[in-house]
C-alpha cells in the first residue's frame, strides 16, 4: 500500500485511483496473481462526450435510486402488508431480509458471471427484472408470492449495485470521476429521502399494492433511460472467483472494512426495518405522520452523506457508529413525540455518512482492485441488511419493539470499537508506515 492510502489521511476522490495504478504496488501481501492491478481503467479519460457521459451517470443514479427504493420500500409498509396478508410485523420484515440476503449473494456472483457481457445489457436486464418483480408483488394473492417477488428484487439490487459502482470512470473525464461516482452513490440516501417516504405515503393513500406498482412503473422508466443514455460498455477486465477470497486473505484493510460494514449495517437495519412500530409504540407518534417523519429522516441523511463525503472515511465511521450507539439506545427508551422526532432526525444525519464512508474505506484499502473490493463491500452491505432485518424481527416478535433499536445500539458499539482498534488508533502513531493502509 502506498502512503496515500494510510489511515487518517483525507479520503481521496476515486479519480486518483486510476492514476495510482501506474505506480508499482508496494504491498507484498497482494501478489499480482491473486489481485490483479487495475489495468481495467485505461478508459478513465477517454469516455464519451462530457454531456453524454453525465447523462449516462444520471441514468445509473436513477437505477440505484430505483433499486434501493424497491429494496427498502417495505420499511414503511410493514404494518399494512402484514395486516392485509395475515402475518406479524416480524414476519413481514422478511420482505427486507429476503432481498438483502439474495443481493449479498448475487453481488459477487453477477460481477464474476457477467464475464465479457456488455455491462449496458446486464444493467438493463437487472432493472427489467426488478420492475417485473414489483409488479408481481402488487398483484400477489398471498405473502408467499410477495416473498418470491422480493427474491428477484434481491438479484437485481446486488448485481446492479456491484457493477454500476465502478462505471463512472468510463463515462466522464478523469477529473470528473469523483463527482460522478458521488452522484451514482447518491441514489442510496436519496432513496431514503424520496423513495421510501413517497412509497409510504402512496401506501397510506392508495394501499400498499399501489406503492409496489408505482416502483415497478418507475423501473420501466429507468429501463428506458438506461437504453437511451448508456453507451455500450464492454468489460475491460474479467474478475474471477479466486480473486475475491484472495483479496480478503491478502489485504487486512479490506477485511476490516467488510467487518465494519457488517456491524454498522446490521445494527442499522435491526432498528430501521421496524422504525414504524418503534415510532408508534415507543414515541407515541400517530401513524399518519410516519411518512412525513421518514422524509425528514431522509433529508437529514442526504446532508450527512455530503458532510461525510469530504472527510476521512475511518474517523467518519468512528463518529457515525459512536453517535448511532447513543441515538438507537435513546429512541428505544425515551417516550414522547418530541424526543422521537428529534432522535429520528439525528439518526438520519448520522447514518447518511455510512455509504460514502465504507466506499471510501474500500477505495483506500484496495486501489489496485477497486471492483473486487467494491463487490465484497456490496455483498456484505446487503447481507447485513438481511441479517439486521431478521435480527430485528426476532427481537420484535420475541421481546418488544424497543428491543430492535437496543440490539442495533449494541452492534454499533462493537463497530465503533472495531474501527478504533483497526484503523483510527493507527493514525495517532508517529511511526506509521506506508503499509498502514492495511489495518489489522
């Protein structure tokens, strides 16, 4: 690892990653046979005309927005779906668990399986699959059919996210790659701002089936945008399955990043999946205001995303996990609408920095193999969504609604300790060496 990747240094924008690949790798633990150098980036400055490239980036951002909205849509609809189909809130939480689990498995599988296929074709197929799955869920006669449709959503989310995350470097000039990548990943917090609250509001006005149908229709719009705006994107290198475990074995920073991603995201979704019953049962907030509060949560999340985007990824994750430890513990025990609203907004602000920070962590940890590292992060991110929803569901059904955020707070505390031990503490050591970009 070069000194540019040492922990504590400012989080570099993605564009220098392509430039760094021209320098010899100094990591003896990452042999070329296991983790090939990022020779896949020669197109960094040779993409289409700027306006066409940015149009394509916007199409990718719309795709990410649509997929994350689809994945998280049940968060605001658990109660009405459960009541209509005769299942408990905990069981209804499987609508988040199932796609998260499948997405986690499919992120590396699709990345490797896509092989030499045109990425434009792969992304269009995945969006079409998501649209069909949501339309099927809207027409589902029972909960089993809804879960089957959610499985297909998981395939789409995992594959699309893993592939789209690394395409900005091929679409815009090198000096604009950082902003373009931020825009693509901006679809994640924006889904919380617009997608989930809008879906929740539509579910309250027209029923939960209308919400699923609307996301399906948005998927068809996104498919059209991808077909019209994305250029052909033939693969520049082929990732093999052995590269992924080799990267985990050879790169301690990647291992640490994967662990922290799992802890933070599991803790988040153990609580957030059941935010509606928490707000109603603990904070005493009327169901009619939940969608408005989730909108405020999302706006705070976007602000947190931009605040975190300019800061060191390691220290940001330490601050995020520490803050969420306190926030989730308090929202589980403090009654009253004022306390619940205040804590929910603080929750959104803190969690908004997670996506950009874990991406920054992986970029710093593995500049020679960004696609493989991103694939591992996306896999763990989505597996953690599933684990969090499952863990929270067991806590809600087996104990009570407050047990979900209390469990999430415990995991956030473990995450904060992990970040401190594996990364942040090293920045205070005066004898840091260039290879400390690989925290243990």
